[in-house]
C-alpha cells in the first residue's frame, strides 16, 4: 500500500465534508483549497446524509458544540460509515466540561471513526486518564506514544495525539512526527485545519496510519517554512505565509524535511 502525499491530494482533489466549529470555518475552507482539496461546509441535519455520500471524507469537529450540531454529526457519521467514507474526529476541548466529554464519547460510540485527532489532554480525558484541559488546550503527564496506542485500541481507530511531538498509532504500530513550529499554536484554527488536512490525505490514500503521519509531517514542514519567511514580520504575516505554504509545498520539500520515525509497540 502506498501512503498519500500532497501531490496525490492536488491531483485527485478530494471533496471534504466538514462539520466544524464557527471559529475556524473560513480558515478551514481556505486551507483545504490551498492544498488542492475541495471543501463543503454542510451542517443541516436535513442534508448531511446526502452531502456526505458525495464526499471523499468527513471531518467532525466539536469546537463550538450544540445539540442540533451533534445530531447532524452523528447522522453524517453513520451515513459515511454506510457509504465507506472515512471519518476524522477532532474532540476539541474534551475534558474541559462534562458536556464536551459526553458528546465526544457518544460520537465515538455511535460512529466508526477512521482517525481520532486530539491533543494529549483531550485523548487522555476520553480514556478516563488524568489530564489538565483548560478551554481547548490540554496536557497530560502520560507518555504520548502509550496514550496514542491505548486510544487506538480502545476506540478501534487510528489515533493521532498532537503536541510538541505528534504520535500516530493504529494500536500496534507507532509513528512519531517531529515537524512543526511553536508559532502554529499562535494562529486560531491551525489545529482544527489539521483535522481537515488529515481528512484529505486519508481520502486519497489506502494506508491510514501512514497517510495520517504524512499529513502531520507535511503540515509541520509548512509551519517551519512559513516561520522562516515571516518571523521578522509577526504572527499576521505567519498566518498568510502558512496558507501560502500549503499551496506551494512540494513532495520534495516534505521528503527533505520530514522527521517521521517508527517506535517499537508498547
């Protein structure tokens, strides 16, 4: 099986159905367009089942949750499962409030998730482990590789635990990605857009753990390149440079700069 890359995405132009939060809708759509994918933001429960059947992947992001949105996510997720469309789930802020944690667990119970992407605090909270989640930022003292492997096994998915070092596991294999730059955390929406980029890579690939790792590495490489070209100007210029980088980064850039390593299963 061959893992997907940025040029696969640009060539195949996957349609990504995003049910995401109101804070990042525009940034997510522009980011998907930048990598060559096609975004559609459809939230009404009356149409999500029809829309997701046309899509190549579905992104569920609970950044600004309400009950109607959750119902739409579950309808879309079940329709995606039935149609064989991969589902990426970002449990934003899980662990911050019982409501968000409950929503996340319900989605994991009712929808077969292809990739679960979250920070270490969010993933630990879903596993019932000790975590510190304040708003949408979360941490835990647990080893991220062990956490990713445990989450993958618990939820029968590929788990991507993101942080200073990103870790991806399918429950057996573990991959670590050491790309990115701290300024990525200073722009609202970069974390949420990552879920959409993972969706696009998974949509055109056939090896989920490698597709997710490649998406993380590509995204991190773009962050590094964007910082180099904008650091003297500031965060606003970094955001612009980041979107530009998503549209111009090449597979050659990623192959040269990617830091992906395999870890022995725990």
